[in-house]
C-alpha cells in the first residue's frame, strides 16, 4: 500500500521551491546589474581616453602645436611661442591627469570633503587652519607680469580641455557626480603648495613630541636620543676624515665595514620576563620614522665612460595612483639637433618630470644643463606657546592684543556644512585644534607665511650655465632643496636653496614658551648657503643628511636625516670604473644597509657572550650570523634585525616613558600625534634615531640599562628571545614589508577595486638603503642624464603617465619601477622622431 503524503509536508516543499526561485532571480539580477554596471563603467572610462593622433581644434591657441607621444606616453610638445607652449602643457596634462589635478588643488585648500564626504573632514579642517589658500593668494599677487602671463596661459589650456570634454570627463568625476570648476593660476599654486607642505612641514609634530619626551627624561638620556650629527656625515664637497672615498675603493658589491662590537660587560643574568609577541613593521615605523627623502649625485667626466658628466636623481615621496610626477618634453621652435652655445640666446627646450597642475619642468635637463633635487629639511617652523587671558587676547611684550579671526565654511558631500573660525596671532594660526590632547594655545610660525610661494623653473629651464642656474634657483623660497648640477661643458656643482630663518635664540627643536626671547631676525642669505663647484674629487652626492660642514656659521636644521644612504652612495661612486647610465640605476636600486648590518653584528655578539642566552636567541643569532647586509625580500636576517631593534627600543624606553597604546594606521595627522596625548614610549620619533641606536650599541652606557639588567649582552640576548618567536625566525623580510598602490576612489569599488592598483608585492630595501623604501614611501622617479649623449638619458616613474584606468599608460611603468629597470628619454629631433608612436596637432 502506498504511503499517504501528509498534508503538512506540502507547504514547506512549495516554499522551498519559491525561495530557490527568488534567490535565483536575485542572483540573476545582481549578475545583470553587475554586468550592466561593468559595461557602463567600461564605456564611460573608454570615452574619457584622450585623443592622441590627428588634429584637434582648440580655441585659445595662436599657432599650431605638435604633441608627439613615445612608447611610454611621454608627450614631446612643440610650440611656436611660450604662450602656446604653456597653454598646450595645461591641455595635455589635463588629458591624462585632470582628476588628480582637481584633487590636488582641493587637498591643499581643504575642499576634499565636498566630493568625498565626511571621511576627509579632519584633513579639510587642518588645511583651513593652516591657510594654504591664503598663502597662495598672497603669493600670486606678487607674481611679475611675465610670470603671471605664463601661468594664465597654462590655466587657459586646462580650461580648454575641461570645456571641450564636459560630456566625457574622466571616470572619477562621473562616479562622484560632480564637474570640475574652471582652472586658475591660483589652483596651480595650490598644487605647488601641496608639495611644499609635504617636504617642509610637520616639523611642529616633532617639536611637540620632543618637548614631551625631554620633559620625562634626565638630560643625559634625552641628549642620547636626539643626536643631530654623526661622524659619518658627508657634506657635499667636504673631504671626510682626510679622504674622499673608502681607502679600499670597494667593488659594487663590497660592503662598508663599521666598527666592531665592543667587549661585553659581564654580570649576572637578568630575570626571565613575560614573553611578548614580535613587533611588526608598522610598530617599527612608529619610532624609526623614514622622512620623505631623495638621492641625487653628479660625477664629472673623469668618472664616466663618455668623458662627460652624468647626473642622477631619485626623489622619494609617498607614492600614489596616479603617481606624483608626469614626464614631458617642452620645446619652443623644435627639439635640438645640437647643443646651443653658452653665448647664444637660450632656447626653451627642456625634458624631465613635471608636477600635474603646474607649468614648467621641475627636475630635468635642457640642451646645456641638468639638475636634480633632494629635500634639505631645514627648520622652517616654530611652535609658540601663547599666553592668553580670559578675554582671548594674547600677550605681546607687556601688552595684550586681540587675535585675528577668519571664518571658514567646509562643504561636506551628503552632509551639512561645517563652519569654523581660525584664530591667529602675530606668529601664525592657532593649531591647538589639530593637536590631540593639547590644552595650551599653540601657534605655528612657518616660513610659508612670510615668504612668497615661488616656482622659478622658467629661469631654471632656460639656464645655460652655472651662474644662470644659480640665479634662477635663488628665487626658490620653499621647500628648501639640495640641488645638484651638471652641464655639457663638463662642470658639476651643488647649491643649497630656500629661505631658512636666522633665530635670535634657540634652534626651533621644541615649542617656544618665552615669546620675547626667540624670534626670527631674517633669513640666511643665498650667497651664504652651502655650495660647491667642480670639486677635485669630481663627485657630489646628497641624501637628506647634514650638508653644513664643520664650522658653518648658520644653524640650518635641528633634525637632519641619517647619513647611511649618503655614505653608501659615495662608497659606490668611489669604485675604480667608468660609469654608465646602467651603473647609475644599479646604485639607485642598491639595497645594502650598513646600519642594519651593524645592528645584526652587535646582536649576534651579545647572544654569543651572554651567559644564559636561550636556545631561541641562539637560533636567531645563527640566522643573523654572517649576513651580508643586503635587505632582500628573501632575507630572514633583515627581518630579525628589524624585530630585535624594535623590541630593544621598547625595552629601553617603556620603563621611562610608559607603555604605548594601540597605534592607528589611518594615515591622518591625528594618528601621528596620538603619542602626545597617550604619554607612551612611542612619543619618541626622530629621523636620526638610527644614529642614536648605533651610538648606544657602540658605547653601551650603563645609564640606559633597565632595572634587573647589569650588562648589555644579557639585555640584548633577552631582547632577541622576546622579539623573535619561532615562526618569526623563519619569516622573510618580504612577508611583512610589502607595497600595494590603489587608486583612492576606483580602488574602493566592490569586486573590481583590486584591478585599479598594483596588487601586493614584497619590497627589498628599507629606510637606510639607497633604495629607500618604507610602505608607500619610495622612489617617485629614477632619472639619469648622460651628457655624453642626451638621448641615452633615462627616466621612469612609478605606475604610468596616465590617470585613466583603461589607458595603455595606466600601469605600463610599474614593472620597470618594481624590478629596477628603466626607459630612455629621447631628446634630439632625430630621437624624438624615431620614438614617435602618436602624433597630435592642436590647431587654433
């Protein structure tokens, strides 16, 4: 007999069928929407790609302009006049980088929340307080007539592109649902202010942190933590210790030998302490900060295969997608067939990297000269602690004065406007609202508030010799730079630039509490800044280290960069060989760290000599033993050295400064300043902390031994045991030291966001290698000029020329950047013609 079906079984089965049908329909709908969205995205993104061939009629030109693009998408722009050239430069930059340019001007002015929403409100509030728009407005009003005309021509070119492409703007504008406002010369200056802020700002953070740390320590300990010089310092043109290069004149792969570890101090073992997990790379960066730096050097023809000078420059910045720089070749009249003479009228024919949003070439070469920069890092900010009464007035001498007030309104996407009043004294704006945990009235005195923001690269681009180059670069007020120079006649040189304050008292390293005792009496005269011309060695190099020789009369910086990259560059350039551009690229990508090797040798020595070193510490020491100092992605020793050094810093500082709270990784300024509010040991941040560590390991002062430790060997062996867990011992450097660049908007898209970046990759190098790498910080370009044949000069940037995700030049330089290869940069008429892949004519 058949089993009867229960009536109660039918409804669940029917509901299951209905549920599956609904789910299937939803899946099909999501797939359809996703496919439709992808198709829309692809169509919109493709429609925004620039025209690269044929003819475009552009209102505003006076004569035709030719734009030849080579295999890397580098535009070689030829115009009949300066006015048309800079008009075309604005137009062409906008073709590839318009959204980046728009965000750059907004970032400086504090107007990002208008397009991105409340997530960027803290940044906008900070920028409104700092007042970069007011700086740019004041600076623009001081432009000479001829200079203003060139910037206005550039703006007209950008606007010509915007107005002719309102219906097919870059995809970011469509996704965010807004249109760019017309471009102005003021917007260009704001883009320049961004770079100035990156390179010569945020010293106030260091001042506040240093004040907090030094108030918590005995003077002798504080002095140990804040060195500002090293016996390794190598100012440009100075013969160090009686010799210019290491006496052995090492081969390219030979390592520098540092002093051996000192004899161990014997004593009883420290008590076993509670085990803690190893610190990661993010924790290490918290107290071994890597400054946005750069390398540059120049060698005379005595050291090159061609007998002519060569100049190299790789500027280190926080890398993004799109990347900082945009390559261009700008010419009035046509590319050179032969170099112009030093007496003939200077043509405008210059190639190199430009900054999207600005006219001119920032780093590059013309027919006769080449130049490159590293950040000088002078002390250009002072924090003042103002005395304020109940009426909100601040004290000036024995009188009280009202603060000025500026009202700001921040527009926030999909949220109400945010209003704030910015207060200022004679020193500058009140920055207390952007310093977490601060109760005092702090103001910021910054060179940028007194010195016009100038971009004197028209004069530099046209310079024909050393004197004309110096005359042009003397107009640069901020950011102060180390400029290296070479020319076709065989000369090489170095010039420090920028406006650096002369203080009546103090060095600016901590906030000023007595405002009557310290102020600025003026600026170091340009002719008194360090410079070198044709040194006997034939080699000049800088890498953000101390550039003031002993006995120099002016106090330029309270915080130089560490000397290790500079020393390594001089060492490699001291090889007995004739250099080629390929050799220069090898130096730019060198990953040997004398500092890390020094630390590793000391750690091994201590473990070997500690009476009760654990098996785990000995196993870690065996990994570090014999390490060659190269910070490669597969190096286990490099990873261990970093972890041990991090744990050693914590062991030394935590008993004196207290435990550190969890660190934030959102990249905001407030995250950097959180240590001030927390009062933890991670308040200690200093660019020369590596020099402080080297000195501590070398001298091993008893005053730094924590309670329970009677000698440094036992201390270090215990630190190694705590820092290097069993799994960490076998972990390679590249496991945690990685890079991933993503577009700030497209990279956030669901499902497809990962396609708008580089993906995650392990990184060789660290903060003390010539290839300076720390997370997103790294070389933003690699450039070498060969005066033996300018067409053999090389240049590559990080990702690619285009900011358009479907362009062939969106990511076509990434492989070269990551793997350490490069591209030639054609310059002469024949080379440009041979390299041409696209030719566009802009017609009036």
